[in-house]
C-alpha cells in the first residue's frame, strides 16, 4: 500500500466536497472492460494486448474512499495507461459527479510504477487540491449509469 502526502481542500463548482488530506491506495485487482471509464475504453480501443487493473484510493487522514486508479497494461510491451476516477456527491443537492482524468501513457517496470507516475504528475499540477478546475471532465451519475460506466 502506498502512502503519499498531499494536503489540500477540494471544491466542485463552488460547492465544498470532502477535503483530501493525502492519499494511499490498495493492491491492484483485475477489472473488466465493461466497467472501464469511457475515456479509457476509447484510449485502448483496438488493442488486444491489454490487461485492466484498478486500485482503490483512500484519504490518508480519514481512510474514506476517495476514488480509484484504473490502469491498462500492455501485456507484450512496457507501456501502461492510467487515469484517476472518483464519484463525488454534492452534499447540498445530492447530485453525483463522475470525475476522471484523461488517460495518460507511461513506460513502466511494473503496474505499480504506472500508478506512481500518474500520482506524481497529478500532485505536480495540484490536482487533488483543485478538483473544481477539472470538473469539466465530470458527468452526472445518471449519464455514467446510462452509458454503462457505473453498475
């Protein structure tokens, strides 16, 4: 399990959401393409050498689930694609948002390396402190369910 420091508050379209006080993630587990975010599905379309893995992400201070890292690993290459994804609820309205980063490709030694590289990039752009900036990647939960992204 990786523990990473990252102190920050998050606001989604002007409405405060649970602050993220740094994150840690659990072990990688296999997941199916039908459960992948649309962005990941488009990114890996046509590739037959892909294995999909996911790791739950938790807030370091509270232990609360705050998202997940989804990765696609080339089984015959040393390249992997990774994205961070989180379902967030606006407390005042109960409205759910499915926030995901664009999928990014990295060279890797092992699958954990792909997550570490994505995490490093996201912290360098202060992603976890500024989730509202990235809200244009958000879609409503009903849209995610209708397109088969949430089950």
